[in-house]
């Protein structure tokens, strides 16, 4: 039995093969996950019912299993019909989860269409599709380095 919180077999398999700079997308329920995979990426669908599982739950679980060196949100174009006029509430949840994990990482937005390009890169190894209904909840993580003990 694994000692960290992440017990999903396929996600553990992909993360076990991932190395420094690998990209992991936590996708909200509206993200077109099946049509935006990078050439080396796997898709794991955890979208059971609206809101189950949330992106924040996925992030907190991943943080128990792998080192993270960067976290990118999807930047919100001002003219987007779903723009919120400020940071989406879910971003505060991400900041809290990163802080609770002892990480000093800022959320760095990547403009919407550049975000899609970043996900389609050869470094993208995994998309975890959630059923999160929060707007702008997509989060692209970059795997860091496990330092010697």
C-alpha cells in the first residue's frame, strides 16, 4: 500500500515515469481535455458528477506525491465572455494548497491561447480531467526535482 495520499494506479504510473520539467494539467470540467493532449500525454478522467472531483482536491493529492516547481493558471482575456473581473476564487484555494504544502510558488497565468499551446507540448505527460465547475480552474503544474535527503 502506498504511503502518500495518491492511490490512483494510472496517475501513479504516469507520475513515476515523469521527470523534471514534465507538465501535468489539472483540467476543470469545461476544458476540452481529449482534444488538447500533448503527443506524450495520458488522459485520466475523474469527472464522476458535477463538482466531483474538484481541481483543488486533485492538487492537494498530487502535492503529497511529487515535487512541483511551477504552477500556471489559464490567463483570462479581458474580453472573454466568462471573465470575472479579478482572480477566480479557485485561485485562492490553489495558493492556500501550495502554501500548506510548504511551497513558495506563485501562480503564474499564461494567456488563454498560449495555455492551450503549453498543454500541447511534448513535455505534457498527464491531464487529469475533473468535474470542477469553477470557472478558470485549469492548472498546469511543472514537476520539480526531488532533492537528496
